[in-house]
C-alpha cells in the first residue's frame, strides 16, 4: 500500500508530461513553412552614351579607265619607249612600229598627187582654150563637152589621190603609239621585233589611278539608308576603306554608282565608291573592306545581347520596376555593336534591365536586383 501511494503522483506527472508533448507536437505540424527569398538577378542601369555603328562589306578596287593598247596598223614593233609599270602622262610615247613601209607609201602617194595635179592643170588649160574656140565656133560642141569632162575628172582624181595620201599619213602617225591619258602601264605583252597585227595584237594595258573605284554589293534596305543620307549634303555618308593588312586608308570615298537592277539570286545591288588615290596606294584588283557608318548618335542606349529575348521578330527585355517587380518591355533594336544591341526605342535612362537570371523570373515577380557595371 505504501509503495502504491508513492508511485501515484509520479505516474500522474509522467502522463501529464506526455500529453503536453503530444499537444506541442501537433502545434508544430500545423505551422506554415517560411516563404523563399526573391531570386537574385543581375541588372544594369541604362545610361545613354555616344555610339557609332558601322556596316562592313567585302569589296574590290578597279581603275576607272582600263585601256588596252592595240595598234591600228600592221608591222614590226621597232621600240618600246617605257619601262614596264612606269607612270606615263597623256601624249607620252609608248611604242614605235617600223615606219619605213609607211614612209615609202607616203612618197608614192605624194607622187600620185603631184601627177594628178599636173593632169588637172592640163585639163583646165584645155578647157579654157576650148571655151574661147567654141565662142568663135572653131571647135565642135562635142570637143568642148569632152574638155569639160576631162577637167572635172582630173579634179576628182586630185581629190582621190589627196585622200589616199591622207590615209597613208594616218598610218604613218598610227605607227607611233602614245598614251591617251595619264596613268600607269602594265607589263608589255610584246617585245621589239614582234609582228603586230592591226587591231588584234594586245601590246599592253594602261591603267588610271586617281581616283580609284571600289565595287561591292549591298542589300536593298541598307542602300535606301545610304541614298537618303547622300541627299543631305551636310550629312553625306562617308565611306572608309580598310586594307588587307587591317590598316585604314586615310581618305574617304563617296557613292558614285548604283546598279540599275537587283540581283534576284542574292537580293543585292552592286554599288561603286570613288576614292581619291593621289599616292597610288590603291591598285586595281585589290580586295579591301568598305566601312559605312550606319548609326552615329551622341546619346544612344546599348544593352548586352543576352538581355534581349526575340519571338517572331519582336524583341523584349525584362525591366525591374518599382518595388523590385519585373515587367516586360518591348524594344526596337536593329543594330549590333559587338555583343550589344543598340536600342532605338523602348528604354529610357535609369531603367534597370535584367542581364543575367532571366530564366528564373516572370512578369510581376519580385526579385532581388544586383547592379553590375554597364559596358562603356
């Protein structure tokens, strides 16, 4: 009995403690878990700045005047009067064809002219004599008419012989070939002693050098931009030339020619730029690059390409607004500068654009923006 009384209070206490544990355990199971923290995203603050965007095209140079030198007479080449590759001026002597055959022909033609002129004098005197005699009715009308015909035939023969002489003198002149303009000669294709066939044998090629033409192809939309800029004399689009070694040519060119039709296969047009070339740094046939400024703005906005989502031609970005909530903003961007888009509209100075973490956010969500420095 004594032991039972002693164990009673202890058992009751243990039971109360167990019930309290059960109650506390039930309360803990009913409590809600804490909300997760907002996702961290990297943002940049939009700051307008100067931006120049250029388009680059592969091009090739060509001399405006490329003249193939061919003789107009047949004969043996006697002399080459220039060094291969030399600079020549208009009128400089280039080639001499053996002139002796033409000089002989000229002497013969001159003799024929002299003979025809002597015959003409005799015919004129005969006509004058017959004219006096027919007035006295001392000769017949037929004799007079014959004298008139002989005088006219002799006059025509003199004209014909003079024309032959002129032709021979032209051939003699053509035996000496001179430069038709300033430029540079290529490598001579024939050497002295070779037989030259009139209008067939290529003697050499004369290239002009200043200015130089640069040809390249351009899409229709970019061509329209260039033509609009060219109509404003104060804002004419400059064309810069980059050489094969990566250096920039010091002089800019101007738009000189646009082809009449678009190539249906490539959808492009051929255009030509005229570039000053006083030092002859540019040679015909060089492959160069034409750099055309497409955008020059003192206060343009640029953001990383990775921040822009594109769907069916529409571009958009995530912007962190008031209360660190995310919103979608449509933007217009048509120019790439390195790895950045240049934004034409849709963003303003001070906007916070998400550049990293776009895959874990949605419009309306609250985020924890982490500002990263923007590219300058």
